[in-house]
C-alpha cells in the first residue's frame, strides 16, 4: 500500500517541516505551568512510523517534549485491553461538546464523564488501571518503553510536581466524581498517577513507534496482540470523534484521521493499516491543539490522500 | 478493491436481512406523526451500491419509506457545492453533545447551530440553499432524481403536512435563529421546504445510488463532479462525527463509517472509495437511530473489515 | 402609619426627581423597537398612591409611557384571582437565575417556565387568562381602566405592531412551550394578546393607582376584593423574588420592596399596607431595569425606612 | 407593636407544636452522614425571641441540634460587618436557580458563586473571614456565645469529622474556585472551618436569640452595633431571596419572611422590627427544607399577619 503513494515521504515531511515555523505565529504556547511556558513556539518535529517498520522524520523529531494529554490514547488502550467494554460503564464514548475540563457536563450526567479524553474521563481510566494493576503509571511506562525500545523513557518530575501545584481544576473533577462514587482509589493517588502520566517526556519518533499498534490492528512491536482488531478500531473511533478536545469535528474535517493532541504541542495520529504519525509544535490554537501540528497533518493527508474518508 | 473481500456480498446481505427482524424488538417506531407510527417495526431492507456500478440488495430494499433526516446529508452536500466554506460562518461542524432538537446549545452559542445535522443546523442549510436557488426542495429533488434515475421520486404530501402540524419545536428553532439574524428567508418558507425535504420517500436502493457520489470523491452518476475530493472528504467527516444524533461516538465505535440516520428508520452509510450502503428498519433506539440498521451495519463492517479504522 | 414618617413625602419626591436626570447617563434606552428607542433617556416621573387615597407625584408623573413588562404584575393578579394555585401547575414561582427570555431553563424544565415574569411565564399567564375569559387583553384593560378611573387607557397600536415584527424570540418561546403542550390557545393568538398587553400606555400616576390593591391586601378602588390577603401576599412575594429580571436579588438588597420593571423604563413597587410607587426613567441598566428608577426607589426606602426588611 | 397582635403568642406556638409531628411524614431525614440520619423525624421545637427581650418556646425548643447551613446567616453577617460591600466582588447576591451544591452555575460564571448561601458562596465567606480574622470558626463561635449567653456553645467534633469524610462535593467546589483564584487560603483549611461551622450544635432558643440582631437593625445583645440598619436590611434581603436553597420563591410565597434553613432540620426566620423565630423538625422536603418547619412558619405568619408583604 505504501508504495502506491505518488509522493516521496521523506521529501514531503521535509517540505512540511520547512513550512512549520511560520504557522507558530497563529498560536500561543501553554503557560499554566512554567515548564511548558518556557518552550520556544516555533520549534517543530514530525515522524512517521510505517507498519512495515520504517521510521521517517524531519525537524526536531528526536527531541523529547512533554506529551501531556497524548498519553491518554495509551492509557485508554491499556485499560480497554484489560477491562474490555466494562470500562464504558464508568465513562462514555461520545464527543463532549464542551471544553476538555468542563464540570457542567459531568454534573448533568451524574459523574459519568462523556468520553475517556476529557480530563474527567482520563481520571476514570487511570483509576480503573490503578485498580487493575496497582500501578497505573508504571504499567503505562513499561508499555511505552517496550514499544519504543527506549528503556530510559520516563516522566519529568519537575513537570509532574508543577502540574500538581496548579492542579485545582483536576482535583475538583476528581472530588466531584468521587462524590458520585465514580472513583475507586483515593483522590490523591489517582491525581498523582495522572500528573505523572501527563508529564511523560517523549519525542515524535517515540510517539510514532509507540502508537503503531493502533495502525496494526492491535499488534505490538514484539508481534504479540495487545488486543484484537475490533478493539483497535474502537480506540481509533474514539480518537477521531473525541481526541482533539472540542475541535474534534474540525480536525476530522481538515485532517480526516484519528488523533490525540496535548497542550505540550504534540499530536499523535493513526493511519489505519499504514502507519502512525507524530508531530510537535508548541504554539496552540484556542482549542488547545498545536497550530503547526494540525497544519502539518492537514498537508500530509491532502498530499497523500491518506485520510480515512 | 471490492474483489479483495473474503465474503460474498449478496450472501452477506441476505444473512443480515434474515437476522434483522429479531432486532426490532429492542426498539420503538417513531410515533410523533401518524404516518410514521403506522409502519410495522420488523420491516427491513438493505442495499449496497458499489463504485463500479453494481447494486446489491436484500429484504425490502426496493420499498419506499420516509427518509426524514437522511435527506440532510444531501442538502449539506448541495449547499457546500454552491457556497463552499462560507456555509460554516452560519453553522458549525462540531458534534453537539445534545439531542438533535435542543435549544440550549443554540442559546449558548448565540444562534449558530453546532453542526448541519441537528435540526437547527439543517434549517440554516435549507435557508442558504433557498437563497442560492430560490427553491431548496426543488433543487434537492432534481438532484436525487438525477442520481437515482427515478423521475417520480418525490415527497409525501400527507407526511409533510403532518410534520408541519406537529412542528412547534422546529418553528421554535427557526424563530430563535431568526431572532439572532441567522435566517434570511421568512420562517414559514424555510419550514415548508424543510418539512417537504424530510417527507421525501425513497427506497434503500434509491438512497444507496443517490449517496454514491460521497464514495466517489464527488463524482455524480453522469460522471460530472458535484464538488472535489476535498469537499467529499469533508461531508464524510461531518457524517462520521455528527450524523447519528447524540450517538455519533457510539456509531463510530461500532460501525466505523460515515453515516446519516433518520427517524423513519433509514441510515445512509458511506464506504469511501468502495460504495454506499442504505438500510431501513423502523424501530428506533433511544437516540433515534434504527436498531436493526445499526446492527446490520455493524455486522457488515465486522464481516468485511471495511470500517474506515 | 403614614403620619409616622419623619419626612415630607412631596418634598422627598421632588428631591428625588431633581437628582434623577443625572442617573440616566449610566444606562441605555431600549432600542429593539423604534418606538422605544426614540424616547429621551433623561426623562423622569414618580408617583406615590397611598392606601388612604392620596396621590403624590413629581417630574413627568402624568406623562404616559409604554409599560411593557410592568403589565405582567396585573395579568398575574388577574389570572391568580380566577384560577388560584392551579396556575402554578403550568408556571413556577422561583427566580430564574437566567435572563428574562432564556430558553435554556425552559428546556431543562420541560416547558414549564420558572416564574410568571420571565417572558415564557407571562405567555402562559396570558394563555390561561385567554382560556378563562376569551379576551385576555380586554380583561386587563377593563381592570386598569376601573382602578385608574381613566376610560381611555389603552395600548399603542404602533408599538404592538412593532413588537410583533421584532417578536421572533417570543414566537420561539411560544412554539417551544406549545411543543410541550403548555400552551392551550393558538400561538398567534397568545402572542397578539401578549404584544398588546406590553404596548399599554400608562403614566406613573396611573400605575401607582392601578397597583394599590396589592398594598391593600386585595381591595380594589371600588372597595371590592380582587382576591384575599393571602393572594396579595403571594403576588408581592413573587414580585420581590422575580420582578426585576435577573437582578431581583440586587433589587431586594438595594430597595427592599416588591417591584416589577419594564424595558420602557417603568417600575411599579409595592409598600404593603402603605401604598404603591411608580417611577419612570427610560435609560436601562444591563439587566433591563431603569437606572434612575432603581436609584429613586433606593433613595425613597432609605429616607423613609419603608423597606419590608 | 407586639401588643397589637390578636393572638396569644404562647398559645399559638403550642398549637403549632402540637400539629407538627404529623407533618414529618411528608419528608425524609438527611442521611448523607450517620449523625444526622439517626435523628427521629417527628421531633420538633420552635422558639420566638422578641425585640423587647421575651423568649417564647414550645416543643423541644431547648434541645440542641446540628444547625448546618443555618450557620451561613451568621458568617455572612460577620463577613459583611468586616468587609462591607467588597465581599460582593467575590460572591453574588442573586438567587441561583440551581440546587445548593451545583457546579454548573459556578462554571458559567467563572468561579464567582451566585450568592453567599449556596455551598460555594459559603466557602468564599469562610475564606474571607479566615483572611480577616485568622480564625473564622473561632470568630463565629465567639459571636454566638455572646449573643446567646451560652459559653459552652460549640461544634460537634464527630459531626464535623463525618462531614469531612463525606465532603467530596464541597472539596470539588473549593478546588474549583481555587482554580479561578477565588479562594485565598489553602483548600484544606477553608474546608476545615466550613465543616466545623456546619457542625455547630444549638437549640431553637439559642438560634432565635442569636439572630435577634437582624430584627433589631444590627443591634447586638449587649447593645452594640454589629453593623448599621442598611447592612441588616441587606442580610434580610439575601435571606429572603436566597436563604432556602432553590425553594426561596416558594418560601417567600408561603411564609413571606427572610429565612435560612439547614439540612439538620432547622430554620431561622427574621421578623424585621419584631423578633426572630427558630424552628426545628428533621424531616426535609425535596429542596432540603424542614417540612414541619416551613409549615410552622407558614401557620405563624398566616395567624399573626406578620409576613413582610
């Protein structure tokens, strides 16, 4: 399939990377914690890992950055692999129609978050993984180390601590769900694992390799199955409909791929059956998605025709 | 591409049709107007039109039924073909997170409907098409007659009148948008075209043929382009994220295809690059989608592997 | 009781009227219909009718103006006199916490307006009075003519027509309630009576005399009882908690009296057991209440000590 | 003034107390913490402290109970006495239109609670009093001991601890406001003072005496002024419009007095210029107000004519 593309992939990535810095001016770097605010907005990297084992990259695609909410794609997959559809008794799978950390929806729906990617839903996923494994963050880190082959991959302790210090909104979400009985572990423990998960440091190359199982219908780097074809399809569906905050419709419209963004400026995007893309550009649009990243993915699917639609 | 499927399509459709009546018991026929309430819940039809010109069908796939909101997929395409992205100054393209006829979202967002498929958004699309053509319903009917080759295809006047008599909610939406200046034609005229559009009578075979341009990147039955590859992708993206009321996430999760449902029990679903599916089963789930229809599409993509994910 | 006040009432009203024009600069005249927009913002009148039959006035207290929503105090009383507590099966009596014409609350509460003074609630009151009398506006006009002794008191036809032409929001509310079955008469008829009611033209002296029955525990100008002490108390309670749009708390805090305002700049305020005040100043604050009017009432209760608290 | 009443007060209280137990069957005792759930629903007490120094009582009017939210009337007064209107930069004074612990309104209004009596608003009041005094609970307790002449008046440590253990909803509110910068002291400290305040144990006689300053225009038991006539009027206005959760309109309609209720079954009610009433009946209606208490106050104002309207 890859051979059929009319474009040379390395050339395409280089062209996209060359055009990226000009995009940064349209956005703004996240500034709610010092560690994120210090990053230069015009930085950019992009990597593509293909199902046949190639990794293409351009720009700073080996530079580690704070993955933030991109990590939620992985915890969802790990939780789904262990719990199956039972997970969805505690968290929905519908787009939220509200910003990612809204409490309004949570109240109208009695403590059941709308989907696993809004903050409340991600906290439930962590809570479920904690109950199942005893160490949600450890489980996630071990998975990512295995998929990337990077044994030193870890969270940034300074970022994690900074998240905790500025984490009143997440603490409110956690206590609120606890008041509905939809959190099984102590609020402080869930928040600690959640903040460390968000503070993971990975490069575009790492992310693209780590997400490849979603393009390979559940097959991990070592050839084992994390879960079946059906579960992989399901994670991709949730990524497409809910993965980019309240701009998921716009992302589907422009890019046409499953994707998960983070306020660190990263976006992970899946090309089912083909490969996995990761981009990084710290300047964010008003919805919290990387402006250079969305532009890069838009260009990529327009040039290759590899949107799912 | 079609040749590569491991299943025989006709056999598969027949198997699905045989299993369909048992699904109807899980749902309930729409009863807000008499014409819809009178239909037997266990009826079922399914058709597949492929990009290479074949039409497969099973069950009552040639039986006309009331397409209702399925028609919104076509008016969106026709409006987008004429106006391009300017349409999105007046209607969004994000999932609503609320039922299809909710006024709450409309008020919080100052009269701009969240997407073209909730009722308010569909009214804006009709209004835009009215301004552009002078006869929105006529434009739609002419398009559908051309694509299906059925010169007698039309709306059911009794159903249209019945919709108007039970149309207080839609009248409220229209007046509300008019109060924000987001309706250009008189409220009564917009509602008249809207009610006739919803009262269109078509069979599964008609619908599958009529929607084929969305699988062929904009190419109509006569070989002309309604619009380009990019616009076709965009309509499909909106179908996937917003086409099945507030169960779009669940539909993407289970079926994994762009789709548009109606309370008459029809669903149109696009297989980009492959073909167009139409199913009909009058019993609806709580979100207003055909229970037998969603089940049929779920089985179809599971057996063929033709989900977009 | 009146004798015990340490201030001379006429002197006090004159002082208040002298200070009023300076207040107008803090507000803005309603401009959604031309007839209201044309009024000079610094105009002012104030009248006090006492339970012992005196009428004091200052400024343009004999100048007729458009009473708008002030009329809702009277239709509520007339409806309550005929229907008693049964009225509250169709409309609540709690503050809304939302602007006066919000649809959000109406949707969350399934077509039951929060109170009789938000527009939706006033439409239900008109609908109930229509059912009871066959002519809601006629009933209201006859009552007001009787209480004021002004046989020519009437609505302004130009204003009523202008309201209808700009009435999309009210039409939306009416259709929305009709969709819930909470409107018994045709939408157009209810709106027509409602628009004429709002277009009534009365002076401060008229209003103060007309509202006197609320200070006299239900006793009308001719000595008959419109309703009992208990019903008068109830109307006053609703006036205090709901009578000044979403600023009822602020009005209670500053003025401390039952009151009903209108976007024509009028406010009617009840001094239980003592009398009835009416003020007029066209410039409105952000909640839609007369700035000069609220200031005048605040000064009046501070100087007399006649707040209910 | 008191002499003019046609009824004998002691006889009236006794009649009300005799009728009270039958009311309890219409309600339900609060059961979210064990200490409250254990109280027998049919218990009842009522006390009236008059501005001329008399205390009337009937039923268990000397029996201490958990005052819960009734305490918020006192912290509001103490905070207003110290800060004046500056308090209202951080908390509104409008009815909420939502249940007492709703987060929805708080989000729409960016962390500014609608009024000082919903839980979020009460937390802001505690926070302000903490900043002003260093010991919010200590300040409150000292005030109540002085007004009642009961040096042992205190909170119940078991109840306070139990509140903390079931306090996820309040913790969510506090963290949420902290995320908007509308909490100045550490969340844990504010919650600790808040839970102790709610766990205060007082009898009806205590409450009636303690609230007398609100009927005496700010004059305390020792003759000093807590604040002026204007501030007393303001607290009474907020009590009337916001003091009984989302049933404030109904309370004004039935009782017609400023009042503050608590889930322990107590209600404090002010008769401006006349006295202060306190009632206790543990069974609550759906809004969280004592059924026997509201009924008792309704009877009292109907029989005496001492409503403010």
